[in-house]
C-alpha cells in the first residue's frame, strides 16, 4: 500500500489549501487520506474525490469548498482541447441538445470547449487568462430555455402534470452548466498562475465565513436555511448555561448566618437561590439597504430562539422606527420575503430613504420607552453610519440606563469603525459594541451574550 | 469484507439498499481503514438502513445503541447485575467474604450493554450508534476510548480489547454539533437527497407495482418541492410513502386533484402545503 510518487506532495498542498480556508485538518487525517488513495487508486477521479472527502472533512458545510479545491489539485485534464472550438451557433446547438437530453458528460465536454473557444482574453503572457464571465456572456446559455423546452415537449418526453416543472428543471440544468464553465476556467487559470494562489483566492469560503455586508443574494438564501439548525444548537447551549448558572455561586451572607449554629465553622455552604425568570429581549434593527442582509439573518435567528425568552420585541428602522414583531411571527413560512414585507408594511422611512440613527433611536426612546425595563436586554444591529446627521447620544444613554444590558452588533470590521460617516466609537463609549461580520461570529456572540 | 467499491454497491443492492457512489466509496474505506463511519444527513434518507444493509451483507450481527438524552455508562457500556449478586451472596452463607467477592465480580454477573457486546466475541458485528447527537456530551467521551482503541476497561475485570473489530456506524441528525475529537476519529459521510435517477430506482425497488412513467413524475415533483424553500422538505422515505399512497388510490397518472389530495403525505406543515400548492399552480383549475 504505497502512494505513487508526487501524490503525497499534491495531497499535502491540497490539505494546505483547505487549511487556508479555515478547516481544521490534522496530520492524522492527511495520513488517512493517503491510505485512502492507496486503497482506491488513481484510476477513478470521482471515487478519489469521495474518498478524500470522507477522510479529510468533518462537516457538510465544508463540501462546497472542498469540491473546487479538489478540482484544482486533481484536475480532469491538462491544457486545452486540441481542436479549435467551432462557431458560437454550432456550440449553442449542441448545448441545446445536451440540455434537452440532460447529458452531464456532454455538458462537461461542452464547458471545456466553450472556455477554450470564448473564455480566453489578453495576449501577453502576464496579463492573459480565462474568464468564465466572458464565456457565459458570449454563449448566453440562459437564452436557450425556450428552445430546450420546446425540444423536450416535441419529443414527448414530458407530459401531464409534471410538465409544469419543466422550466425550473431546465433552469437548474443551465445552472449546472454555468458551474461547470466556472470550474473549467478556474482550472485553466490555476495552470497559469499557480494552484495554491488560485485555491486560496478564487474558491468562495463557506457561507458562515462570508461577510454579511458583501454576501450576495444566493449566499444570504443559503444562510437563511441554516437559521433553524443554528437556533437548535444555540438553544441547547443556552440551556446548558442556564443549568450551570442555577447551581454554584455561594451566598456568603446566608452561609455565615448558618455557620453561627456550628460555632462559626461553615459546615454547610448555602447556595444562592435563583429566581426563575425568563429574560426579555428587544431588537433594534437597521434595515437600510447596506446592512439589511445582516439584520434579516439576525432577526430570523432571534425569532427562531423566541421560546427561550418570555418576550421578544423586534423594531426595525431606517430613519423612523416601527415595531415588526408581528410581521416576523406571521411570516415564518416565508423568510425570503421578510425584508420586502418590512419595507412595505412598516413605517421605517420618513422624508428620505437613507438611514438616520439619531432620529430613529430618539423616536424609540420617546414612543416605545415602556418596552425597555430592568429585565430587558437590548440588541442594536447596525453599522452606525448616520449619513452625517446627529447621533443623538442622549437617547442611547437613556435606553442604556433603563435596560439590563445593551449590546450593539456591528457588521463592519473593527478597523473601519469611525471612518467616514461612522459614529461607532461614540456609541461604543455608551454601550458594548461587538464586531459581528459573519454568521460564525454571530453565533459565537449570541451564545455568549444572550441573557439566561 | 469487500474487494472493491463496485463490489460494495453490488452487494448492498442485493439486500435492497441502493447506494450512491459516495456511500459505496466511504463504506469501502471504512472497512479497509478500520475506522468508524459517521453518517450525517436529513431524516429519512436511509442512515440507519445503511448500517442494517452492511450487517446483512457481511453476515454480521447488528448491535444497536440508541442514544437519547440521559443515556449513560450503565446503558451504553456494562452494568453489574445487582439483584443476582445479592442472591448469590445470600445463597452461599458459610463462605468467606474473599471467596464471595471474587465470585460476584465475574463474567456471570456482568450485564453487557451494546458497546461492550460489540467488542467481545469473535463473530463479525456491526455496531450502530444511532442518533449520536441526542446523547449528552459526556457519552462522547465514553465513545472516544471505545472507537479509537476498541477497548473497554472494567475495573474489576481489567481491560477488554476487541479481538475482532466491529464495523461501526454512527448516525447524527446534526441537532447538536458533535465534538471535534469524535469527528476526527471517524470517516465522515453526508448522505443528502439522491439524484433523480437513483431516487427513481429506489422508488421502483420499494414500490414494485408503480408504473415507470408515474414513478418518473413522482420523483420530478419531489425534486421540485425540495428546490422550494420549505420548513421541512420531503425526504426519500416520504417519496416512497407517496408512491405507496398513489398505488393504493389506484391513480394512473398525476393531476391536480390527486396531488392536492395527497400532498399531506409529502409535507408536514400547513404553511408548506399552502406554499407548494401556490408554486405548483394547484388552484389553477
């Protein structure tokens, strides 16, 4: 059981690239991976992929980083196809046929051909490369939809009820093709630029490490799907904290009082008795364009955790504030429509559309002061960018005085606080401000900060 | 146990478990490398079935440890049979304490629980630790010793080491994050929803009476439901249930009425049913 020469190096650099993406892979796993290569051989690439995934990975979320990295280190082939790609129309014809038949292998071959034919740019050795964007722009596979649909219907391959699903299915096939083109372009660039660099830079990180502020629509959708499992995990963690908090902690006064009967020797330590109470939570969320992804995710997460608290009230603001607890509760089945519902049904904007923390917080302190009491923990979500208007520090001070705790979660990285129109440092003097850039940080913060 | 990955899929298929390439490869590796297999995935994709199928293929005994909140050492590992020990002591009245003591802590009074059962003996065994995520964190510590060295220490008897390592399958629904240490010791396999072709084969295998065109439509609609953002998407088990239902109703093909009437088999939340009906245009008529 020996691994062929060169494979060991390739394997270790693959592991290195995965580690650079934040995966914790030990030497033991690398050794197992090498043994797996020895057992499976190098003949079948897909078997090898599954084998390495089984030995190196520890969780399901890591797979989408692993696959592109694997494609780079164990590429399907080297170089480009021999023959020049045929014309655009010819390629589109064959692509339509492959999509009609849902022929994965043919799609793969066409992706290679397409990148070879239409993806190359630049002429000098330093600046040239391969672009999946350019390939797809020229080929426009999405415009084949109607044609493929008619083809499938013409062949009688789909009749009856399931026919109404056809368009969605073809759309999914086209998306597969797009992903294939992206992988092929990445592979060719990696041949030019060195694998390690491309593996680090061109492979998207796992969803929980993507910055909220830069996450695209599909990434946010992916995050929304993780809300329920994450909430379950956090709930068990909160329950554990609650259990631990309910014992321990000696009541010194009562222990000493009890020790008088034994001559001042504390024979029996008396533990502090905890009054069982469920804490209340108030969320103030900036839902303006720039940070709405972050607010949405956090609102959904807190809503999913609502049975841990006696009361959760959620307020949304841009430059005016309005309560949205009801909207959240009613719309649990439709999380992706949340932000549009808030924009549509709640009064969150006044005369203009840009966010104004001073005005919104002032309005909250005025209209909803009764929402905050001695048992309430307040979370403010936002980047503290007021567009140059007055930050209204007295209002924040007033909220902080009434509440049990106030935490501010800021989705911007700490080094950018205070730059431009950000008044984060001023707020940070009054309330605790935490950096909360991605879902991983958020879940750590929530587990630590939520009151028990 | 197996000679190649293809051998794994072929023999699992004989028992009625259709494995995807990922499943077959990982089972093959788990056997060859002698490592436990940690299987994660949504409910109803056949995680427990996999362990049963492997046991059947290998002609091995399936030893099952069902985890739940509060499962402990005496439920998972071993326990002394106190009642029997007391009987033994009261039966031998005139013997000395030393004699009695060496006797009551012998194998006869040991109640083996799944983990110890799986380690003792020479016959092949498959150890299934089901729903590992339901167990408390302390149990994981217990598993670490068993899974890395395949040995168990009973203070009165000494350390018992496996003469023949069992094939271990751990399943988890990811309701709690398992510790890194436990994950390290296992091969990781995520069983997701099967692709269309595999699912069609599963439906045909489990519901032989269903005709091919209908099976195709069933799988396509389930695929479309999974692509929607639902609270609980239908799993393979639900697909098979639905196929059974359609067969029982004698539905020859799918239409709005049939789908609307039976959607409850696939979807378990009212919100989901409403949303799916809207997306599938069930109210179009």
